[in-house]
C-alpha cells in the first residue's frame, strides 16, 4: 500500500473544467458539526472541520439548504432564498466559509430549491392575504375548488410525501404542493418568478459560490390547462415520452437556458447539477447538456444491487450518455434522501424482487434484524473504490467515509421527516429519511459524540462511538483511512475521461477496467477470492488473502 499526503492548493486558478472529475462531498448542514451549541449544525461548525475535509481530500462541498426555514422538509422549504437561517449562521459567516473553503482548495456548490418555496416565504404570505385573481396569487398555483363553494379539491392528485397535493386556503381556492403542504409550488409561467430566481443565482454567484445543485429540476414547468386530469389519468401519462403534464416537460429547458446564460457570465462559469429522477437517459442528458445545467445526477448505481452485470451495464450506459451530452458522468451511492449504501448492501433482496433490490429499499432503514452490518460495510467500501476509479464526478455523502449505517432506531416522536409522518412508504414499513441525517460522530464518546456541546437535534445511537472520526482516524484499516488514501490516489492518477474494460478478467462476478496512467481497478462482487492481474497493488478495500482479492472487495493496481 502506498501512503500519500494530500496536496490541495488554494483556489486561484480559473479552471472552467474543475467539476468534470471532481469529488464532491455533500454536507447536510444541520447534522454536520454544531459550533454554536444549540444542537443544530452550523456554518461555523463547517469552518471548524475544513482541516478534516482537506485531509479527506475532496475537491468540493455541496451544501444542502442552509436558508431560513421552519424545517417542514429539512430545509427544502425555503423562507428566503437570499439569506442564511439564523440558527445556522449569518451572511457574513457564509462569506467567511467561502473564503476558508477556497483557501483550503475546496469549491462550494449550494442547493437551490426552485420548484417550491416554504409557506412562510413573503410571497406566499402575500398571496394568502391577497384576493383570488390577484398578481400575488399568480406567483403560485392557485385554482378554484370544486363543489358549490369550492370545498372540494380541484383534483385528487397525491403529494409526493403522501396525502392530497392541494390545500384549501378558506376562500374557495386551493394551492398546489407537490411535496408537503408547507411547500407551495411556484408558477414558473410567471416572469416575476423567473426573474427572481435569476436574481438569487446572481446573489450567490457574486458571493463566490462555484455551482448549484438544482432540486427536482424536472418538475418546474407544468401544463395545468383545464380540465385538470384525475390522479388515475395522471398515472397513465407517459413521462418518458415527455407527455406528463407535471414532470419532465420540454419547456423546462427554456428556464435552464436562461440560467446557463447567467452562469457563463462568470469566470469560471458557475456549474450546476440537476437532481432529476427522470425515466430515460435521453431526458437526463438534456439537463446535463452544456446549454442547460451542464451535469445531472445519475441514480442508476444507487438503485442497483451489488451485482457485476448491473454495474457494468450502468457504467457503459452512463459513459455513452456523457459522450453524447458533453457532460461528465456522475456517480452516487448515498445522499440525504436514501438509506445509506452500507445498509442497503447488508440487507437481503426484497421478497418478490429477484434481481433488483429495487427503489423500495432505497428509502428504508430496515428491517434491522435482517441487516448484515459487516457485509454491508465491505460491499460499500468496494463499491466506493470502484466509483472513485470511474471517469467523472463522484458525489459522496457526509458520514459514508466512516462506513456509517442507517440509524433505524429513532422513536416516532423524535423523527422529523415529513415523508415519515405523511405516509410515504407507510405501506412498506418505511422509516423515512431521518436515519441517514443523524448528526455525525466526531468523537468516540461524550453526549453528542463530538458533534457539539448540546444534545443533537436527532438522537445518535450507541454504536456511533465506534464509527467516529476519532475512533478511525489513526487506524490504517478503517473506512476513513481507506477513503483518505483512495481520494489521494484518485487525485494523483486521474487524467482523461476514458475507461477500458479488461475483458480477460471481467467475467462472472468480477469487473475490471483500466484508466490511463496504468491505473487498474478490479472488483470482486462474489464471495470466493479471485486472482489479481500483475502489477503493484496500490490499495484494496479489504485485505488481500494470499495475494488474491477476497469477495466483496475492490483493489487498485498500477500495471
Ligand atoms: C429532493 C430533495 O433531495 C429532498 O430532500 C426534498 O424533500 C425534495 N426534493 C423536495 O424539495
């Protein structure tokens, strides 16, 4: 094994392509580090941990929403797009954080939430105070209810977190919320809405933000012509063909063309990555094109089983898609919306699903009694090393570098996720998304495992101590050490975005490919050890057994 020091230079270079093969680390700010002592993570906490990020070796941070919010949906309910939640910090602290990150050679991507605001946004409050038909109501999606006095909803559509997607406002009108009732959808036909978002993008770009992660980028434009379809009719529309009235409509790209024009006025151009769970690769590629947002998350690997054939198909498809769109590929295994990959990979395939664990598991934390923790961690380490060897951007989620599992054991009255309370997954015994949002363990003990001086806003389990940064930092066999070494090697070895399958080794449970500079990655998805090709073993996700690669492991070799 080689040991490498991390070399990160302050950001001065105007490298327009910095994002193409960046390692981006997602911070869910309320659960990262709490400096103020109120149990909620904050910007000062992030600044205090920049040395950690630097040692980890990431190129950029993606910061989930930090805006003022009542937290009806973990901050994805934004009260004010051009401010910082006072519990998290101030605009001055934001500027200090940007300077400190840049000084450490780390870029900053911020989350932007354009489909909906919170119901406390001043525009929504003004809309409620204004009469039907007013310009204030034009910024959101209001419709008359049915029935004699509008007492029935305009349509029976279901919201993404469960329950009805329309909420009455007491005067016969109802407003649309694709997510929670506290998240009213904007009307993107309104020029005022479009201009206001351009203003917001300028505001953060001027403050030195390097890029944006665009929340539910495919949902903004809706065809709401009357009569509105029923929920059953909605389900029958073909989203893949661009025919769905509420999702993945072609016209949404007009919005991003305007955004791109704005981004390209900066030097280097601001980047953007679409969060768009669209049905086809072709649709995803449109968000990723250089005239649109420039990059789009692929959740294909995240949804796959730990399976060589599935991984290979997905990698081939995604690389082909990137060649066609001009974007680089994106690889993701974990984020704040899904069960951590160490846990997914330690759970048995769901009954009735023969080949794919399926998206049902993605949003679940259990059943914990069926979880093989060690197997899950081994596979997660192997998958991450494979990910880090692929051409394109790797998006990591805070805590995965500690091999953290999902926290399934959170009492209902301590949970926060609206998806848990509003019935999403209820029929599948789902636990919602709180289990991957538990504040990070920095220390091996203490009341918050070093997260901060106060009781954290979500409870941490006892086993967090053994997974903490403190417990792992000095242990060369820990997952944290593996991530550090892998990221340092990735920086050293990364070159162009090509990959060549090593067909003589890639068979059955084994996937092997080479990158330029003699960098070879071999993953054994099975359980029996396999031979490795000749060359210097740079790193392996689990110790080799008699020079062979054990099951559920990846090794990097310099040929
Ligand atoms: C996607 C975000 O990742 C998720 O956390 C949020 O609940 C929805 N969009 C609504 O904003």
